[in-house]
């Protein structure tokens, strides 16, 4: 018993001396433990009974810390997944390759790339959309004639079979829908084809925006791309394309041009339906919301958005030209005019100025 007490007191003294005389040095901080390098001094008489410390006279003390999930092991969110997707990476390579091949500064390269993509992709789709809309509008007279005949036939059938008013409406809607579908197939102008431009333009806009965002923040996937090139690739009041436009010139210009495009589209609608009015007001709200958003993103993104809106406005005005419409073989519509630009200016003045 005396030997046990002596051994216990010796171990306490040794442990006490170790805590006093050892100097902890932080080696590494990992997810599951904290590793401390404790260097032992030579004058420790009671430590001969402790476990061997090795030739370097150090041991590792592992403290049980709560396991924490790091960013690298966490699953990325939907935004990060899109920003690191293959289409965005390919868009980054397209932007960098275009800038290197042309040798233009980054601000001019962004504008030229936007103009080339919108002219080569969205302009033909816009022309196709106008053709589909013109064909659908041309079918309205024929649809109205079929509806009149169908209404007469159903009234005759209703008297013969004693149909109720509800049954008559059901038969009229079902048969009219079938007739309209057959007319759309005959003229190859299903209304869904008119929305093809949106399904192409929106993903392209997202990919270019995220690609410029990645390049501006130094998160690009192109090895030879550097955010330093964009930092000196601006001009005028935005010399650094990696920073937001503090003057708000581009964000406000973006909002005004988007509103102008919306109003030109609204002036084209002679008798807008309630749904078309809702859509127009929604687009107006989006145009206003884009102003503060454009003021918080890098100037490269704001420049692309502004360039894209300017090109879109030019394309919309171009497709109203009678000569251009005849070259593209767009069928005539009720809203066509021999002097479309004068009519737009007069309608704009009458609606908003007078």
C-alpha cells in the first residue's frame, strides 16, 4: 500500500511538472482533433515511467473537439452548381479566346462578343418568332369563320338530341380546339414555337453573366485567365471591370433601355388582353429591379447586360422596318406601318408626354 501511494504521488508530481515545464506548440488544426507539439525538457526525473516519447522527444495530444463540416466537404448549392457547370466553363473559354484572338481590351471584347452572339443566334430566332406570330394572326379570320359555322352546327345538334347549355359549350370548345390545332399543324405555326427565342436567349444570358462573374472574381476555370486582366480592362468611368459601377451610370442606363424596349412592345399591342397587361407590368418591374442589382455586380456583368439590351433594342427596331420584313419574308400584320419609327415616336409622345 505504501508503494502504491508513493507511485501515485510520483505520477501526480510528474504530471504536474510536465504541465508546468512543457511548452505547447500548435502543430495543426484538423476537423476532428487539435494536435499540440509538447517539447519536453531534459530535467524530468519522474517521467521515466511515462510512455516513450520517441527520439524527437515530442508527443501528440489529441483533444476531442466537435466535428465541423468544412466548405470543401459540403455539397454546393444550386447557384454554385450552375456557376461551375460545363456550359458556364465553355462560355468562359469563349470569352477568353475571343479576347486573346482579337487583341481588343476586355470592355471592347465583351461588347463585340455580345453583338456577335445576339446577331448570330437571337436575331434569326427573333425573325422566326415574328413569322410565327404573323401566321397566327393571319389565321384569326379563318378561325372566327370556323367558329361561326361550328356554333351553328352545334345548335342544330342540340335541338335534335336535346343537349343542355353546358353540353353545347363543352362540344363547342372541344371541336374548336381540334380545328385550331389542325390549322396550326397545317401552317406550321404552333404558338409554342413563338417562345423558342426565350428558351435560347435566357440560358445564354445566364451563362455569359456567370462566366463574367467567375472571371471577374478570379474563380474562372480557364488556366491562363486572370482577374488582373479584367481589373485593367475597363475604360472611361469604369477602368476596373472587377468592381461595381459606383457612378450608377450603367445600371440606370440599363433600366431605362429595358423600359424603352417594354414600352415599344406595349405600343405594338393594339388591343392588349388582361394577361398581356399583367406581363407588361411584370417586365416593367423586372426592369426597375435590375437597376440596384446591376449596381452591386462587377462592371463586366453590367457592361454585358447594357450591351445586350442595346443590341436587343436595335434588333427590335430593325424588325419593324418594312424593307427588312420583306427581305426576311415576314407576313404582313395589322400593326405593320409604312413609317413605323414615326408612328412609334408619335404614340410615345401621345401616351407619356402630352
